[in-house]
C-alpha cells in the first residue's frame, strides 16, 4: 500500500472509503480526516517506562528495577468531519530515570493511554519496578509492572497493555532479580526476565496496532549472565525497559515508544478484533 493510500484511504467498494493511518514515532501530529470519512476507530499505546541507574561517588553502579509497560486504550465509532484536523500525541519511551509518555487522540481526556512508570534504583538492596501505565479512556488495559531488583540483579521490564480493562496487568509483569517474566493477557506484551549482575535484564514485550493478537510470552531467566528472552507478540510498542545489574558499566536502554493507529470507517472496523487488520 502506498503512503498516499495509507494516509487518505481508498475505495474498497462503491461508497465505502477504507483506510488507516499509523503514528509510531514519538511526537505530536495533526491528522486530517479524508474526504468521505465520517467515523473512525482509534487505538493508542503509551510509551514504556525507563529503568534507573545511578552512580555513587562517580564510580559505583547499583542494580535497578525494570520500567513499567505502557497502557493501551481504544475507542470505536468516533464521529469526525472530513477536512477537519485532529490532534495526535505519541508517547516517548522513558530514558534513564524517566517514565514513559502518554499517547492520545483528539485530547488527553478523550482516548488516552498512560506511559509506564520508571524503575527504582540507587541502592544495593531491593528497588521496586516501575508501575504499569493505564489504558485510561475509555477501554483498554494496564501495562505490566516492572520487576524489582534484588541486590546485584536487575529487574525485567513490564509488557505493554492488552485489550481488556477488566483484567489487571494485561501486560506481563517483569521478573524480579534473576526470575522469569510473566506472560501478557488479552494480547498484551510479556514481561522481561531478570538478569545477572553485569548485563541488562530483559525488556518488556510490546503490543501491536492491528487488534488483539496472541499473548506475549514472558522472558526466561538464565543463570547469572545468560540470555533471557523478552516477551512480546504482534509488534513492539510500549514495552518497559529492563533494569541493569550492579556491575553493568553502560546505561540502561530506554523503554519503547508508544503508538497511535486510526482506522476507517469506524462503523464497521472495531477494536479489539473486527476488521482492524490491514489496510
């Protein structure tokens, strides 16, 4: 599909304008409703939270908890006016010591998903993982909380939220210390595994924009500095950053950016799973 078709839709059948527009780079945008489009459905995913590694006395590094996964929210059958402009915000993944940014459509009280919380860090002993972001308005799921660190071991990142706000932690929780991550639910990303003292823990898995897919698998921890998997299915948006071990010499990776997808016509394309694939 060309970029023009993706942005402005195309005629699938006489009188039916079908198309979509996705935003996957952090920032703010203006979406203009194409000619003939009077209703849309929208899904938004918040940015994943960052980890938190601090330097004491300029040299000593300490283990950190994983960042929380971004929340997910969606709304169907939204009335729009062809030619009018609508605001879009895509949340950034949190960096070292920062939470993920929120994503929303139209305004921050209409369709909004919160970013994941930042993981704790700065002491040798236990530090909590960041809280999962919320799928706040009007339907959606919470991101998974990041895993806690324990002494030398960093915690895993939380998975991005799924498509059901009646299920707590749709995104899988990150593994604490050297433990496994948890699987996501209702299409949410899986939590990353905790990891050893000189490496990063597993990042949280993301959630995709094409409706509810399979659940993200939790990451599997390996002994000390082995390689854990990081969960996730159906793309990559909103996963929380993995924490780092006490002996790690670099900086934590950031959480994953959020995303927004708009599909039309909104009367027949409905999240979580009715005709929301391509285009």
